[in-house]
C-alpha cells in the first residue's frame, strides 16, 4: 500500500512555486522591518522638534510621564489613521490582482474583502507605530524644565533603564510572532529575527569602530574642509552610530531583497525552456549511438546529452531479500523496493542538476574486485531506509552486482534533462545491456519535422518525444512568475528607498548650531555645504558598504538553506545600490543644512537656545 497526502504532493510540485511562496513571506517580513525603521526614524525627528514643547509642559506642572504620554497618544492616533489608509490602499490594489494573476493560476480569481486581513493590517500598523516610537519617546522622560532656558549637551540622552530593555524584549517577541505568522515555522522566524539582531549589532560595532579609527588615524594632511567633514564623525553630539545603523540596516534589507529576487528569477529562467533541450530520442542501441549523434550534427543540432541507461532490480538490502522483508516487517526494509525496475546510469562526474549532500562521490572504479560505491537520490534513499555505508545487491539482467551506498545526492528534477535515482561510477556497467537517450534542441517546427523524418528513415526503432508544446506553456508560465516576483520586490524596494530618506532626515538638527557658528566665524555657504557633504559621504559609503556585505551573508544563507539554489550575486546592482545610498545620503544631508543656512544666524541661535 502507498499513501499520497497533500503535503507529499506539494513536495513533488515545482520548486519555483514553493520558492515564490517563501519569497512572498520574505517580502512581507522585510516590508515590516523597513516600516519599523521608518517609524523609528520619523519619531526620532519628531521628538527632536518637541523638546522645547515638553520643557514648557514640565514648567507648567506636567510630569515626565504625562509629557511622554501626550506624544505617545498622538503617534498612536497617527499610526491608526495611517493603518486605515494603508488598508484602503490594499483594497484598491487587490482589485487589480485578478488582472495580474488571471493567466498565472489555473483558477479564476475573484476579489472579496477579508475583514480578518484588514483587522490584522490595522493592528500590525498600530503595534509597529507604538513599539518603535517608544524608544525615541522614552528620551522625553529625561527632558528637564531647564531646557526652556538652555539646551543641554544631550537633551534626549537615554541612559539604560528597565523600561528600555523591556521595550527591546517586546520588540523581539513581536518580530518573532510576525515572522511565525508569515513563514509558518517558529525556527525560521527565530532565525530571521536573530539575523536582524546580528545585523543591528554588526552595524553598531562598525559605527563605533569608525569613530575610533577616525580619531586615531585623523588625516591631518587633508584639505581643511575635508578634515572638518571627517572630524564631524567623532565630535560631540554626533549621530554616527544612529545614522550608520538606520542607513545600513535599510540598505541591507533592500540589497537582500534584490539578491533573492535575482536568485529566484535566475532559477525560474533556468527551469524554463529557453536554451534547454526540447526533443528526446530514446531506445537508442549502443551500436547506433555514434550514428544518431552524427545525424543530429549533420542537421546542425547540438547533442546536449547522450546518456546510457541500464535496467536493473534490487536483489538485497543489507543482506535482506524480498522474501525476508515480507516475512518480517521489523527489518525496516520496504517490500516495494524489490518490486519495481530501476533505470540507472553510470558516469564519472556529477551533472549541474545534482549535488552530494552526504557521503563522498566516487566517479570511477579501476577494478571490479574493489568495492563499488553508488550514489542514491536522497528521497529515494529515505524510502528504502538505507544509510551511508549500507550494502546492497543489484540484479542487472541476471548478473548480481554487490555495491555500497557511498553518497546521497540532491537532484533538481525541474530541469529538462535526464536525472536518476541510482548512479553507478564508470568502470562497472559499460558492458551491461543498455540503451541510450539523446537530448537535443530544435529552433523551429520545420527543423523538427525534417529531423524526425530523417531519424524514422534511418533508425525506425528509435522513439522521439517533442517537448516544444509543453515547454512553450512552461515558458509562458515562468515569464508570469518572474513578473510577479519583480512586482512584489519593486514595492518593497521603493518603500526601502523612502525609509532610507527618512533615516537620513534624523540628522536634521545634528549640525545646525555648528553650521551657524561657522557662518558667524566667516565661513561661506559653499564651504559649509562641502563640509556637510564630506561628512555624509563618509557615513553613506560606510553604512551602504556594510549593509551590502551583510546582505551577501544573508543571501548566501537564504540560497543555501531556504531556496536550495546556487548563490551567485550580481555585483553591478549592488554597486549601483551603493552609489544610490551615497547620493541620497549626501543629498538629504546637504538639503537639511540649507534650512539653517538660509536663515539669519541670530534667528537660528535663538531657536537653539
């Protein structure tokens, strides 16, 4: 008896669809993280602007808790309103999804309002607004009534306290819970959250290292304006750590999304018909192998693969025969393993669609008196309940061949080429009864008809399968899959760019007073802007570069453990992203400074005082 379940059927379905599902979950998780960074950045700027107002409220008798609660209520209401607007926008986008997906899925999609999803979106938006605004808002508890008369060196400095660490703990729990909802596995949710935490710590460490190196190796020989901009990285009241963390984390999330998108699109492309064989010839006898290959080349067709196939049966597994397995079910050997024929092959190397995940690959046997190590496809090995080192005996047309299980392979069955459950090394089956399969590619129906006619005339025993129709449908399906991946990634990338801009806006008040003092001392607007541009150039370059390096590490992990594909990042998009991050950082930083430069110095000093 055999049983098929929904899960086992899903396991056999194309990896491209499974990967797209995981990609959608990843997009949602990254979108949430980008939103968290955006909320924290926006509230940080808002808190900077409200220090004077809180000081006045404290003078009028408000407690520190009341002053903080006033703005927490404001932000909660803003978050609630924003969540409702976001849900309405989602409903509008949903109306266009049936048009986007109608040719992609084999069912008709009808749009309906899911009140549970709307509620989940609103609740998530409010929780994000409150949680990630609490950290900067906690600084308002430290605002003194004396701030109405003078500005302290660090008016919102927050010393570590229990409330702050409690907020951090709640944030971690929230991210794990949201990750579990999206990914469906607690382990993956914890890993993603831990990865985000590791990125955060790496960026904090990078920022602190930059400050120490800038102090120690100060470039005293540089031009004055460049030295001034460089020294701003470690001067009092600098926000080097905050900016590098926000910019770097946003960059790493955007870069990760771009890397995963490229990986999946590349995998979708390699699974489709483009450049792949579209005609299979089989039942080729050994004496016909060279002749049929020559016939294909005479018709200007490539011989993509020519593979020998040997038919065999399993005779013994760990010295257990079919009769023993039937008598004793405790032997843990499935009886069905002995009932079916196996079509195996032999070769001295692996193909591009398989990799050894356990054991050691042995590609050649010099002498058949030595042990013969075979490689089994991992799921087939699981069905047989065999392990590395187990002995088996195969019956090849009456000849018994004892072997040892040497390795397990992971096979990508989606690719259009021959794949096998059992692979022998070369030097064993060359003289066994066998037939051959040839894979080629034809570019037009006329070419296909001409070649098939020639094969039938010269080799009437050879069977031909034309895959053009199947692969044409596959190409169309994969093109739509690629579009959906790009569409979803594009939304989050645009969101990430907006978050990057808001992160840089944090520094609006960082150098305002210093710029005014420089103007008072005679510095020109051009000189001040040059100093500012240099500072933000250093910040943007280091934060962006660190974020991209982190994204490469994350991308490798996702490729290896989630999407089961090769990790081959494209450097050009990463370089363009780095340039964009640097440009946005410098541009926003310079625009921030212009607001103080366009006002009379006395007016700005009064506001600062």
